[in-house]
C-alpha cells in the first residue's frame, strides 16, 4: 500500500473531491484526520473508512478561523502522532455577481474561506510536516488560472489564483524540509460545490462567446468525477511524485484550453 500508516489531514472530507480522496487514501493505507465545519457529513466518511478496517477521525473547524484550525490539526497530530499529508481542499464558490453588486462582505467570505483557509491549514500543519517531510496538496480551480470567462466569479477566481501563488511560494520555502507542495486545478467535476454558489443578475454583464460544440472535449461534454481527482491527489501524496513540487496540475479534460 502506497501510503501505509501515513497520516493525512483532509479539509472538506464530507463530500465531493474531499470524500473521494479520503476514501482512496485510506484504501492505500493512510490514516485520515478530517476537518469539517459541519461534522455530520465527514463523520459518514470516517465511518466508511472504519468499516473497511482503516483508522480515521473527524474534527470540527471553520477553516477561516485560526484558533479552530490550529486546534483541529493539533488534535489530529496528538491522536495519531504525526502529520505526513495535507489536502487543503475545503472551499466555497460564494457569490458570483457584477463588481458593483459584489459587496465587501461577499468578497471577504470567499477569500477568507478559500485563500485564508488554505494558508491556515498549511501554516498549522507545517511544524508537524517538518518532523519527517511530507506532501501538501491544495485544491484550486481552472477559474482564475486558465479560465476567465465565467462572468461574476471575480472573488472566487482571485482566491483560486492566490492559491496557485501561495503554493509556489511555500513549495520553495519548505523544500529544504522535504515537504512538497502542489496545487490541483479541477474543471467541471460532479460535486455539490455548486450548491453554495449565489449568482446575481449575471445575464446583463455576460460577454457573448461562441465555443465549439462539446463543453469538455475529452469526454464529449461530460464532467469529470471526484474519484478521478482523487487519483491525482493520491499520486501527489505518494512517493511516486517525489520530485514534483511547486507545480499546478489541471484536471479538466482540456476544458480550460477551450474556454480560456
């Protein structure tokens, strides 16, 4: 098993990509420590892992709150003795609106969850990662990195672009400690993240653009799956990717090359 007895901290493990990654990493031998704002969903993931004979626990934290994140990571590290892998995955789509309709509060909520939350998750895990090295994987997006045509997604796209810059800065800083840091940029994936998207009056500001038929060329328009993204997370978490750090990887079936 590729990740035998390695401890993986995963934010947003209750659904979508986070859940798929938690289950796959556990299947490969990892011990999973989940961090979630609403523990009911992540607890179901933990119970699935335990039923399969794995070790796992869940902690409660809003990833935008420093004290809560630190306490959650400390609790996981104390329970399992170390942290080897961090999957900073939790995030929101937030409000998509014209710039004059996007309130400062809307902006702050998205940036605080997506960008500040990533910073806090990695920051408080680093002291544990430094003890033996490890791997950090951040979930960004095609938005803000290759795609800029989703009108109104300004706050979301800026948070995702920021995650890529954060990854590169931290990867270089932590390389001497044998800590690798990479960022994945999914395109359209079948998850529940659209449930937390609030779109406001976008039709009046959208630019008319015609694309070739088929939203995602590689799959005849069908979105990818959380399980496909989980395979990429497994690759980056494992020693198979031991010489890869500071890199963004798009996983979108060439969608962003068509729409960018």
